C-alpha cells in the first residue's frame, strides 16, 4: 500500500472515531433522570385563557354541557366587524339552543369596552390572554366546542353565520353528546 493510501485510510478512521466519540458522549442515561408523568392531557378548551372585562379569570368550565362558540376578533379587523351582524342574527335565531357565544380579543380591556359601548351588539366580550399560544394566525377565527368541551370546528376568516348551512352546523353540534 502506498503512503498516500495509508494516510487517506487513517484520516477516514480518525474521522469515524471522532464521530463515534461525540455521538456516544451525547447520549444520556435517562434512567437516572426524573420522569414526568402526564395523568391527563389538557383539552383544547382548557388551553384558552380568558378574563372578563374586569380582569378576573374567566372559566370556560362553567359552560360544561353547552356548545361554546368563541369568535376571536379585533376592533381594527374589517372582516371581524363585517361578520358581527351575521353572528348577532345567528345568536338570535339560536337563542333557544344551548349555545354560548363569546367574543375574545387580545386588545386592551379599555379598547374592548370602548368598542362595546359604541356598538350595540348583545355580545359577551372577554379578553383573550394567549392568542399567540393558540396559533391564531388570522382574524376573525372561530372555535366551536361541543357540549363535552371538544373542539369540533375551527376556521379562520369571515363567515356568514346566519346562513342556513351555518345555523344547521351549530344546531347539529349543540345536539351531539
């Protein structure tokens, strides 16, 4: 074997050895680490953190057994504002169903209150505390939870909620258990 071939082989062996040493040193003995057991995974509804307009935590568990419609919106969002009259009509059409309509914005409580005062919608406004953590990428975004608290509908963008198909969708969700 020539000296050049021997050098190439030794260099290759050296590189393989370095990779193995680095790889083995990166391995950990996880048997000695503290293990965390998750007994119950948070449901989607539990991941939503809301406060009322007085700054008090808003517990969505109070609506167990009801369908929960949460519209994420903002005062500056034109499609949100265009969607609101159709939600108002849907809310009126569905007033005898077990559906709770909530309007969640991550704006300041003062901005939400100002909007509420200047717009006569009969909505239940709340402050969303963690919209980024929910991965809400566009407004409006609507989440609908069935009576068991399971997220069954999630959609970004404007929707005409008083349309017959959407009313039927809400009624069907409300009647599933």
